[in-house]
């Protein structure tokens, strides 16, 4: 499963600086709006000490981690939903990602212009949320008009389904017209299924990144508190980073130097690692592993995924021809050290198509096509 997160924010909030530092991808990070015209993409490996241990135990030629893609999307401004500031292109980029990482400027710096002249995280967040809501509003209005045409059908099922959908779409339209993101609206599972194909921007999970200066790496300022309040209200996540510091660390030559710098600043974990962990939690993701004579490999799937669908992450034929799965857990191989001991202890199980994959499972899929 290829997971991608779109990094958005107003111009000059530090998006491209953070993206470059965390993904080691060189992009233009100049101090002016719209310096990022095309979305830049950076693939990063997901760190997992469990994969390292499995590799150590079985010692195959290859160790392949799972990856996450970060997409640096150019700065949005007021009016983006109407095409302002290349808005249509940027909104299309956001529609393609699994989740949104919204960088909010929480630092003062007179030499870096703010597009609205002063720092106000609440206003900045509202500007972007409103533009995404207006884009979603346009989407739902178009869909209502399409469903109205189906009301003319003589087929009772088609007519009834169209009527039901129009009622739901109007409920959504009413909230979006107020600028309210759909993630703040309580929609049941049936309603969510009915709008899944519309790919609403304001339904995507959001991780707010508070971009602070060095002084507030290990304590919060009023700007950060404001972002946390908004995130709590809408059920989103928050992470604090110092983009400038992450950029400085990324320029150091060795991991040893980078770790020493972090220790001096009392930064306990890499910014990228923290971002990945928070994104995984936000998206409700887990990791399972496979192994053979050639490689050990990590795979990503949603929590609650059944064995055939997990097999499909490897290859579609694995899902189509799924027969069974031989499963044991990372904790067990870590304790016993080899599969023979696991067999003797009865810790290798055979699971069928209804088995729900657990985080840390090591699986051998059997299939026939």
C-alpha cells in the first residue's frame, strides 16, 4: 500500500523548507509566494526496528522497508477554490493524496513576509479550510444536479436511490456553505460509503504541523496553543517542528553529527520519524512482514484488513487466488529466534480468509490462480 500525504499551507509558512529537510529532496524554498509551482514528491522509507530484527534473524540478501510519499503542494491563498493563485491545480493535487499535512506558521520573523502581514494561526487555518470547503461545495452541487435528473426515471429503485442521495448531499451542502469541514460533521458508515467516490477534500484526515522557531522546540507558544485547540475541536492531530532547525540538521554530513546536534537541542527523535508515526496513527495504519530466501519485507495496510486483502498488497493474484495464510507474530520470533521453535510451541497458525491482520504479523500467503 503506497501511502501519500500532501503538505499544504499558506505561502511562506515553511512548507518547502520542512519538506526538503525531512525528505532530503532539493526544491526551491525562496521567500516569495508560489515558489513551488508543481507539486514536489519525496519518497521516504518508514523506519521499523522490527524489520531490522527479522532481517538479523533470517539473514536473506535483501531487506525492503515500506515507504511513504510526501507531496509538497504549492501554497494556497484566499480564492483558491475560484482559481486564485493557481488554485485549481493545487486543489487537484490535494485531491490525490490520502491525508493532509497542514503546515501552520507559529514563528515570528520580520525578514520572512507573511501573505497577510501578521501571524495568526487561527485565521490561516480558517482561510485554507474555507477554500477546501468551497471546493467541496462545488463538487456536491454538481452531484445534486446529476441526481435530480435521475428523479425522472420510471425505475422505482433508481428514483428512490436518487432521492436518498439528494437528501444526504443537501445535508452536506448546508454545512459546507457555512465553511465547516466535513470531518467535523457526524456522518454514519452508510453515509460515508455513499460519498466515498466524491473524494471530498475536507473529509481527509489532517495533521497540523506547527512550524516554530528554536526557542519553542521544547515548549509551546500562544500560536501552538491556538492550533492545538482547533485540532482538538475537529479531531485532527498536531505535531510541532522547527523547520529551520530540521533544515540545518539535514545539511550535516553524518548520522553521528545529526544525533549529537539533536542531543544538544534535547530533540529525542528525528522530525521525519515523528511525522511518519503520527501519520500512521492518523490514517489507522499497521505494518505486517513477509520473508523468503531472497528478502524480508515490510508492508502497510489499514487496521482491520483481512488476510486476502493484505495479500493483495503484494500482488493482485495473491488476493484473487488466496487459499490460506501461515501466520506468527514478531514478538514470538524475537523471543524464540527461529521458526522450528515456534512450530514446537504451536505459535505458527494457519488462518483463512476472515483473519484480520495484526500489526507485527509475519505472514506466508498460499494462493492458486
